[in-house]
């Protein structure tokens, strides 16, 4: 059976809920009638790869948890946290432990997937045993989501069988969508996370890893088209593995046609305050993408990098990428349509 998991309620194996949820601050412009609030989304590849592939990660993972817990206690925690490479128990359960009211996880190790179509037979038959492409899945997708707001829908879907290259095939990589309902906002926000095939770390030639990458990007766009509600705004975030790879960047930008936050904020800093280091918005694996709807608009207004210690000690091989979005809407639906067009 194909493992496309859709939940309108909590599942003990893939999700949870500790309500009540946080109540947002909603502002109303008396001149225009526009309603607005804010939501912050953190994406973070936590490098929680299990033994025997990697060891010595327990201390750093404990520090990540302690930091999130301190933010929760201070009331400054991100509203939504999206983890990649959360293969170990600690990061998968971290949301509940630090106090997030709701959570979900991506495809598990044993979740089955659809087969690649026959047009990919040559790619499938050339799989390498030595590079792990024929050994089966020994890890989950590593995807997890924690939310301050109620998750009203969860969809976890692995990439198609054999749509991977090299050592990446050890993990059952795929896609996770959570629809969060912010109290007072007319419709939920659809949030998607993923972790696309690596390049050099996959251990196979670039031509092979790029082919798998294309397959996964195609699945990502199909997944969004099929499962995103068109009345819901969309936020997509994850490890895109596109840094220093012009062909990957070109392919992603052709297929994912919504604005990328880093590039958006780089073009016009006056509308999006950025604390991110560096001047090249594409010199990062970690990207967020956004798109409004005819009902509710979404736009980034601030970005930051977290978990990037100034003393040179980092807790992962990635920084966390934190984006604050402004969510806006009108009670009059005709005004909402105009807002989305603008």
C-alpha cells in the first residue's frame, strides 16, 4: 500500500497535540479594514544522523533542545519549527518536550512509496550496491514539524521508490505538509518541508545525483499542486541542496515558481529586514518559499540565522533559517482578491 498519510486529527505515531494553543495578536487597520498578524517559521537541518553513520551528536542535540526550551519559556520561540535530518528520537520528540502544542513527522522508515514509471528504468537498473542504492531504507525521512497552533491536516509522502541517488537512499526521504489554523485567520496556512538529494555527499557522480534531484523536485511541485488548498497561503521550507550547483538552482527556480525568501529580501531590504550574513541569497542549502492566496496573503518581513555560534562552535553543519511573515486579510472577500493580486 502506498504510504500517503493524511490526517485531519492527531495520530499517535505521526502527530500529537497538547492544547491550548497560543492566541495571536491581530491588528486591524481602521482606515482600510485590513487584518494582520505575524508568524515565524524556523527551518533547521539538525544533523541527527544515527550510529554507525555518525556519532557524538547527543551533546549538541541536547543544547538545541535546551535553546528551544529557553525560547519557549521567554515567549520568543518560533511559531513553527521544521527539522530536517531528525533521524534520532530526541529531535523527533523535541517539540513535545519543549512545549509545542502540536507536532507531526514525515515519512517513516517502513512507509512504502509508489514506483517510478517505466521511463526511469535505466536509472533504476544502474543502482549501486556499494553506494547504498540497493540496500533498502534504514532511516526515516528525518522530517518533523512543531507548531504553536493547531495542525488541522497532515500529509506525509515518501518520494517514489528508487527516486534517490547514492547514500541518500538509506533514508526514506520525502515530503511533509501541515496545515496550521491560526485563531482569527480565515483559513489555515499550508506549510511544506522537504530534504532533497545531496550532491557530493551522495557518493555518486553529479549526473546521477542531479537526475534523482530532478525527480524529487518534480514530485515536490506535484505534491504542492495536489495537496495545497488554493485558498490557503503556502510556506515551503527545507534543505534544498542547491548551493554551488548552477544546474540544480536553475531547475528549482524553473519548477518552483513562487518567490524565495532570501532572494526576495535581498532585492528589497526595505520591506524585509534581514540579519542573514553574506550577499548571495543562493549561497545556502536552506531556503524558504512563500505564496499568498485569494483569501489570505503572506509576505516575509524579517529573516535571521540562529544556532550559528559566534565563538565558532556550531551545533550542526547548518544554521537555522528563521523567517517572520506578515499574514494579512480583509473581512470583505473582494478586498482579499485585490490584496492577492497586488
